[in-house]
C-alpha cells in the first residue's frame, strides 16, 4: 500500500508540473492576445504590474510587466508559505516565473479586433487557466495566495472579495487612463472570477457511504491517512442475507478520489456512494493545501 501511495504522490507532482507549465503559457497567451490589444487590466498582481507599467510610461520609462509580476509575488509568497504549504508556494512561484518568461520572449498576434470578443474569450480563458493551476495544486500567485490563505482558515471561498480588490485597482486605472476601458476590464474580471467560482470547488463537502464486509480494515486504513471522523453501523445484505457494515464519513470534495482509491485498495468489493453535502454542522477538519 505504501508503495502505491508513494507512486500516486509522484504522479500528482508530475501532474502539478504539467498544469503549472500549461497555465503559465496560457497566462502569457491571454495577456498578449486578449488583454493588451483591448487595453484591458487583468486581475490580481498581474493587473497591478500592468498598471505600474502604464503609470511609469507616463513618466517616460518602461517598468517591465514580467519583472513586476515577480517582484510583487515574492514578498506575498514568503508571508503565506507556512500557512498554505511550501510545495504549493514553490509551484505557484514557478508558474509566475514561467509566465513572466513566456511573456518576455514569446510574442502572440491578436485574435480578434472586437473588444467584446476579447473580453468574453479572454475572461473565460483567464478563469480557466487559474482553475487549471489550482486543480494542479498550484496557483497564479498574487491574490490567489491571499485568497487561499484566508479560505483555508475560514473554510469557504472568498473569490468575491478578490473581485472587490480587483475592482479597486480598476478604479485607479479608470481615473488615470479612462473609464471606458476600466469598465470593460471590470467585465473581463467578472467573467474570469465567475469561471473560477464555477469550476473550482475545493471547499464543497461530500458524504461517503461505504458498504463493506471488512469494516475494521477499512476504518484502520482510513484513520491512519485522514483526520475526519467515521461512523460504523451494523447492516445486512438484502440479497445475500449476510452481515456487513455501513460506514459514513464527510470529507472535502478534493479528497474524494484519493479516499475511494484507498478504500478500494483495502476492500475491492466495497460499495461506495458519494453524495454532495449541502449543509454540515459540527467539527470538520479542513486539510491544508498540499
């Protein structure tokens, strides 16, 4: 079992690396193809870096967007890494460095001349790349660090607050460079934020109902690897008329597949029913981001 868990961990690390590389490439692509041609401001620290670049341009010199992304992200990563996780922070910073590298050395031609098409496709693509990074157990850095730091402590999504922060940055952008493109940028960020909220469900909770004839082995393996409570009820098979047990536990949605794999490894004949939990009252352990 330990060998299998170790192999699964190596596979997850490889998946994280692949997700980070794709997300970084997509981020650079979206900035070059959708954001810059439409004169928009993206969300998070990337948007702040773009805003600084525009402000410094008024003073007669260019402050590199790619350099700004790195300089803004490093201090926040240092402050948050203990509460989030060193591995998560490392891969998030790797995403920022790669996106900066792609942005500096690869050029992409614009795809659309219409600003609304740039907003719609760009906002959706930016949301998807953020989700891809998050599902790979990384992020695009910046406000993602802060959002996940607070969400991990509160146990709920706070992407709507991220949207408010981004809107405040856009107010500065609108005051200095014109309200029309600031308004378009708010629409762009609303689409990307709603995309993240629709596809990223780390804080949803799921109920697992497990029917097994090897309850002790399953419970021992489960308790050894997870910190959630689990209850056991005596039952009888309606068809077989044989005694068995019904196990019941509530877990986070991102843990479900690993737990199912663990249970199936202990008891291949176990029947597992996964149900979305709408409301939950009582103590619940929220595992840190790994």
